[in-house]
C-alpha cells in the first residue's frame, strides 16, 4: 500500500482536462488555443451556448470507441506560454479504453534523461521548451517505442482560478509545509493580483486558489520534487471532485473563462468525444517512471538516468498494454546503452522509498 501511495498518479492533469473538455463543445465553433495566433478561442458570454443548446450538442456527439492515447503536459508559466520556451513540469502518457471505460496513466518524471532529437541527452522536461509539445511527443515516442499523436498542454497557474470557482479546497498542512508556504503565497499573490492571507500554524484549512497553488509548489521539504508532484496531484484531484458537483451553467462559465489556458492539437469535437464522459470512467491504475534510476549530476546537470531505459520502456508497455511480449527496438536499445554509459548504476529505487502520504 505504501508503494501504491508513493508512485501512483491519481487523476492529475487529466482531472483538469476533463473539467475543461466536458464543456468544450459549448464554446461556439472554435478550436482550442494555439499559441501561434491561429484558431483563437472566443471568450465571454458571446461564446457560450445556452444550456438547452449544450445538451443537444452533447446528445449529437457520438461516444468514442476503441483505444485513445495522448500525452499530457503541465507547465508553470506566468504568461500562459504553452508552446516553445516553457518546460513541462508534468508529463503523462494516458491510455483511455472507451469500450471498457477504463483509464491507465504513466507519469514520466521531468528530470528523466532522454535523447531529445537535435539536442542530445537531456532532461525530458527540456523537450517542450526546445520544440513545444510536438518535440516533447516525439521524444516520448522515440525513447519509449510509443505511437502518440495527440497532446494537451495546460498551465498549472490556471488551477488557482478553478479553485476559486469551486470555493476552495480543504487541505491539511504540517509544520514543515507551514514554514515555507508563505513565501510561495507572496509570489502567487503577485502573479495573480490577489491578497491571500499567510498561514501561521499547522492544521486543516480551506485554501483559496492562491494558497492552494502555493501549497502545490512547495518543494523544499522531505521528498523534494516527488512530494511536490504528490501535492499537485492532491490539489487537482480535489478540484476535480468539487467541479463534478457544479451545474452545467457554472461549468460553462468556468471553462469559457479558462479556455485560453489550454493548447492542444485536438479540435473541439475530437476532444469532446474523447472526454465528455470521462468523469464516469474508472482510473484502473497509474504509476510513474523511472522507478529505478541514478539521481545526480551528469554532464554538469542534475538528472535522473533510468537504469535502464530499455527496462523502463518495457515496464511502460507492460503497464499500459499488458504487453508481456514487448521487445525494445534497436533505437531504444541504442539510447539505453548510451545512457547507461553515463552512470555506474542506480542509487534510487522508488519502490522502496517512502515520501509520505
């Protein structure tokens, strides 16, 4: 059970996308934002259909069947830069079985070292900064023998606005978190133009959007980045659970306000058909990779080198597809051997590490 708590990724950004995508069809005709200036999304009341029109749109959109796989990137941008120039702090591969209504998800740690086309061996988070979601998808495909074609990129700062819309989230804070959270609250207040209060003692609080985003950014406590990722998952899951209880009109208003914070190569009809009933699906299982790796400096930068990449790719395929017969390609083996030559062996094993609840 501890292993499950420590490495399982629950709803994560899929929760946020589900909230957004459930009502994307309510936005008149436009595609989701592309940051090259095309396919701009209409905003405000003119872009929102009536509830009756929305219901008809839902009824006229056929349910998806078969298997859907896509990459999900979460960025932390203060200027809604969702394409090149922004690292992806959250990286996930999501498999949706529409017939069985089940979801399996694999999170890839941002510092995992991979071969990025044209840039050599670097943290996988840099792929999104170098070439946007397209290069990030290409990196996942080549290093893990995947065939992902679609992507969704979300700005994590947007979560603060959603949390305010749903009335905040209830969260326990311990002494170590209270010691550092107020610096983050000050920073997020400046970015969002809010004036949220400091938190002075451990306890249970209803956090507003600014406080919750600050909580999700805490990293200088036990568990470091792994614990921070867990905090983000906790916040997003609670947001999702609250948003599911909102009525249709409230969801439409919320998404109309926030739609510009999403970048995807799905158009509105496609993403709706993928996600419109996602809240009714079951998250069958989820995990994170690499699970065994070398963590330390390589070529002057702190990275996580999977030991080995071939083993990691095998694990991903077995987890997502139940593919016990998968054999890494020549390309994956080439990358794996090059990475293994950079380190002496693993010094981290998440299956035996406790980062807390």
